[in-house]
C-alpha cells in the first residue's frame, strides 16, 4: 500500500481514468466492428461520420494514438469504397 496521501489519491485517479478510457476505447472498437460488418454502402456511408468523429475525439484526448485513428479511418474508407 502507498505511504503518501498524494500517491493514494493518484492511484484512485488512475483507476477511474483507466475505466473511463477503457469504456470509450471499447465503444470505438464496437462501432468500427459494426461499420466493417456492414455490407450496404448507404448504411455504411451513414455510419462513417459518427465513427470518424469518435476516432478524432479519442485521438485528441490521447485515449488512442493519432496514427492509429488515421489508420482505422483509412481502412474503413477503403472498406466502404469496395462496397458495390
């Protein structure tokens, strides 16, 4: 157990932030998974702005790396462009 009040508080803060970050990262992964599973181009095009917005926000808040966000957006766009 930590010896200082500040380190106890830091542990509490880290735990709550970790839960918060895991929730949003998992939500993002599920949204991307749903978009990639879509076979209808119109539905995928409708979902795309929401997913892109989510990725940009998470990258801005350093929950995911900005290059990872760009990589996922690129892959999703390629998927949508392949749909007929």
